[in-house]
C-alpha cells in the first residue's frame, strides 16, 4: 500500500521534501469495521440490512484493496474508480435505510415476527454507523483531489474549509486534513444535521452533506418514534 506521511523535520531546519500521500490503510480498515457488525450480529437481534448489502460492500473493499496494494501512491487515474466504488457503498447503505424506514412506517414484519424495540435500535445504529464511515471515506477521497492531491505542489480549491486553514496559529502552516478529520466531519453532520466547525464550500460537498443528513434524520426520527411507541409506558 502507499506509505504514510513522511516524518516531519525534528527542528533542524532541513528540508525533507514534500510529505507522502496518506495510505488507504485506515479508510479501508474503517469500512471493514462497518461491515463486520452487519455480518456478525445474529439476524434475530437486528433488522437487515439484506445480505446483498454487506456482500456489495465486501466486493468494493476487495477492489479498493487491489488498487491500493500496488506499489507507490494510488494513481490519480484510479481515483474515479475509487469514487464510484464509494458511491456504491453509499447507495447500498441508503437502500438499507430506506428499507428500514419502510418496514417501520408500514408495520412490516420480518420472517413473520413483529419488530421489537431492541431489533429496531440495533438496525438503526448499524445504518448510522455505516453512514458515518462511508461518507467520511468519501469526503477524504473527494476533497482537494484526494490524499495525493493534498500533498501536491499545486492544489485545487478545497471542498471543505477546516478552521486550521483559516485561523493562523491553530496548526502548522503546511497543515493538511487527514482521514480522522473527515471522519469527524461525517460524525458531526449526523449528530447536528448541519456543518459544525468545518464548512462545505462546493456544491457537491453541500449536496453530499445534505444527503448524509437526510439518511440519518430519516432513520433517527422514524425508528426512535417507533421505539418510543413500543416501549411500555
């Protein structure tokens, strides 16, 4: 896989060259972590997602792993493929969310069994957890032409404005956002249903954040309302 950023200067003032692009290790690990509960939690304790969802997600991870495993940084020519694969992940999770909302609104049963509060809460948590990770990885790959673009000599205009790039003194002059920063943006977006410390600047960033919020608010409102109705007074 591509290498992690090179170590920073130890204060000796020497020029060690530009930092290397971030590795795909942590983003791929995060996606695997999102898939595992969908497979490991027994069906009796959750409501979906359908088996096709983790299968599609697993296939995407394998393809991305093949792309990232080639020596050196991931080629910019492979970036459209990676973005398309991440789009598949988001569509799969959105489909799982839509199915869950439909089951709740229409009083649906799974295998002839009425949905319990516990199963609904687990299903909602799985959708939201996957929502955060998939959108976090997508933001990481989209902004500033991805990890390779963020360390290039000439960067494009950003999709997101982080406070460290606006206010001098909060970070090093050459600070660049990393995967954890984008994961945090995705997390705060489903909690606040809006940007918090990091602002979307482009139309595509705003559209994606709106879509992420729509998925999460639909699940939260519908599932929690049903759970409250099921619980004994």
